[in-house]
């Protein structure tokens, strides 16, 4: 197993001190997959209301920013995160985001901090932080040239609107466009250990057309990442949709569209031979996932999109559809995808992949814990879901699954795609007290229909 991992992912034979720490961290993640299932504690915080805890900070042309307060245990445990609404075409949305970045989110300092952090991580070629092909390219060409080449190799596969947005953000915020661009290139190649669930029908408490989905992001807990959470609501000519992520990220890691489509993702660090090869040429996954929210109308559209895409790195992706007829000729409302340059296998509840004794089928449930070959995590997730089967619902999962399973340290979101609700939790920012990991913190519930109906600003207003 270790020999296979060494051959697939860049592992230097004479590591620096930083690389030694990185190897240790990666091996610790591997031991989590190979050890016993996690044994965390239930999350008993009451659910925070997004509507009641949001305060309008300012309106700008084609944009608004709200501050959401998460009470936690009071005093210095109470935390905050921004929700930004953007309207119009790509240039209008990007300009609004740039103005909000500059005036309310300390854009230049934040982008410089995140970029310097990414640069330090990637320059050290941390195992598992980026795919082998990018690590090798950086070693050969240097970071800036490697990311520039990666951009050129992926540009033709990237929806032009996203490039226009990044250009407008940089211009309005007064920050370096190449930093924004390259941050998104790195985000589109990094491989976090995450978890996902898609459950529907008789597996749920709401058995009549119900669809519940988890996207747990176990990625990075360092201050440059966790100190800058961001929820963005895009009001476009195509669809309205919400993404959950990090300041400066234009692509999508987590999100739901007004077409009742939700996305999930897991980076694969421990594949098997069925994945085949990775590629440096194709659509970055953060832009493919945003394409699903931006353009797709139904689950079948997303299946077609992934199977026809020019794909890049090894991933597990998931798409749920809350409509009563989610997929033509099928009652199944969620599909997982074994995704690489070589393959795009569609996975449902009756034929789970990988086939293993620790990954048993559950009726009307598709699930993965932390990676592709990750027996302890996947078995633990199965056991929690099996215990709740027939009564699965988002707030029960928050209390009794992701807390005990200890997945979703950076952020996580649950989606009820029938009723269009979303529950979100972020990791503790470094300047607050209280539990560190998102799965142990208080969740905020948003009524997505109300978020998508937020009116476009008619005037620029400064309230705070």
C-alpha cells in the first residue's frame, strides 16, 4: 500500500523539516483510514436561525453584505461570518464582489495572506496537498510558471464568465489578478479528505420525495483558511445559487442552486487501480461544480456534464436533486461519481463502489467517509447511517453523525433539497474560543428560497 502511494504521489527521499511534518500529517490521515472508526461526541448546540442572526452591513451597486452571528456559548465564543449577495452579469457580479472585498473584507491583506500560505504549502510540494503532476511541474518550472501553464491548459475548459468575474474582482478591489487566478488554480487541484451522504425516500424521516445531502469539508485548519469563511449567493441570468467557501474562491466547493441541485466532493488520496490516470489538461473541479449550480436544471444534466467533461484529478463527486422527478426513469435522487481523467463511473445505492466489506449497501443511501480506500471512516459512517435508517433528517445527522464521526473540520453543510433549507457550520476562527472543528460547532440554518429572493439593491447604503 505505501509503495503504491509513494509511486503515485510525490514523496521526496531527502525531505526538509517542513516535508517531514507534511509526511507525518499525511500518514496520520492514512492511519485514521486504517484504524478504528472515530468516536466523537454528539453535537447538542441548538440550531441558529440564519434569518434572525443576519444583519445588513452595506449595499453596493449589484451587491450586499450581511453579517451572520453564531451565538455558541456567548462571550468570546460567539463568532461571525459574512453572507454576500451578487447580482447581474459576470462583470457586474465581480465588480460588486471587488468593492465589498475592498471596503468590508480587507481584500488585499486577505488575498496576500492566503496566497502566501498556498505558496508556502505548494512550494514545499506537500504530499496530498496537490496532485503529483502539479508537484512535478512546480519542481521543474517553479511555482509561478507552473500555475501560469496550468491556467493556459485549463482556460479553454473554464466557463468564461468565471474568468470575467475574477478580472472584475481584481480591478475593483485593487488586487493582483494573477493572485486571484492562481489561488483558484491551486484550489482546483488540492485534495482534501472529506465525506458525503446522499439519502432519499424510505431512508428518511420525510419519506415523500425527500432528499437530504451532506457535504463535509475536511481540508485545512490553519488560520489563513479558517479565518476567512464566506457564503456567496449568486443571482445570475441563469440560476440563483449559494456557495460556501473561503474568501477569494470563485469556484464552488459546496453549494445548492434554485433548481434544487446540491453538490458534494471528496479528494482522493488513496485510490485503487480503477481510477487510471490523472491529467493536467481539463476543467478544474471547482469550476465544474460551479457549472452544475450555474447551468444544470436536473440530475441528468449533471451526469451528462461529468461524463462528457475533460476531467483532471482523482475525486469522488456527488449531486443530489430535490425535485419529485429527479432523474428520468429512476426514483433515485442522488448519484455519486468515481471521477478521474480516465473514468467517470456513476454510483447509486444498489451498486456502491468500491466493493468492500466495509462499504455495504444501504437502501436509498449513497455514502463515502473521507476517501476512496478508507475502511475505518466509511465503516463508521455506515454504522451511524444504518442506526438512523428510516429516520434520517438533517438535524439528527448534525447531532448524531458528523459530530461522532468527526468529519467536516473546515466547514460542512447539510441540504434538504425538497424543502430548500441549508445548515452550515465553519471551523472556529483563530481569534475566537470554543470548539475548534466545524462539526462540533453551532450550525446556522438558511431558508434558501428566501436567500434566493433577496432583492437587488437599488442604492448604495453603508450601515455599519
